[in-house]
C-alpha cells in the first residue's frame, strides 16, 4: 500500500523575516524623525541661576530656575530690555530660600520705553546685583508664538 502524500506547505520564512524587519524599521524611523524635530532645551546658567534657553519669540515666557543659593547670596535679579531700561526686578535671599522658580513674559505693558512689539526684539540681559555671578544674555527674535499677537499690543501716546 502506498502512503498518501500530504500536500507540501510552501515555506514563507523569507516573507515573514521581511515583514519583521519592516515592522522594526518603520517605528525606528518615526522615532528618529521626531527626535530631530523636537528642539532640545539647553539651559543657560550663571552660578545657581538658569534660564531655559537663550532665544525666545515674541509672546513667549522666559523661565528661570534658581537652585542652590548660599545663605550669603542676597541681592536682586534685574532684567534689562534692549533699550537698557529695567523691565523687572526680582529679589532673592539665600538665607530665606535656597531655590525658587520664576518666569516673566516680555511685553509692552511694563516699561515706558517699550511702546510696540518690535521694541521688545533684541538683546536682553539678566543681571545679578549683590552677588559675583555673570549676567545672562538672551535674545527676543522678531517672530511670534501663535496666538500671542492679541496679548502684546502697541501702546498709544507712548
């Protein structure tokens, strides 16, 4: 008696391996594309003071982190605008607080010399009075955060 021959199954191992490779390449490509698209934050520091980047758009907040103030670190942070005026002042005292966070948004409402949004564009400086730390420069560029044009308006009779 003859054995019944079973139909042979085709080997699909080559196709399966190709699918596995493609399934691994696509997510890896998407990951690396998104990593290149996402800007990396580079903190700009001076002693215990740091801001989250060195260039901002109009309408963007400037974030400041202060960590590790010594008890004898007492003074004030003075933010100067492109025209050399004082935009804001933030006192600090390492005896009372060794760390804190602060943020501010450059706008036309706080300083008399800054009448229109383009007056905000330029080189700004964060100066540390009463302590030996170097100033931190940063720049506001003539580009807007979407939707912030409504927030920063020209001031009439300025």
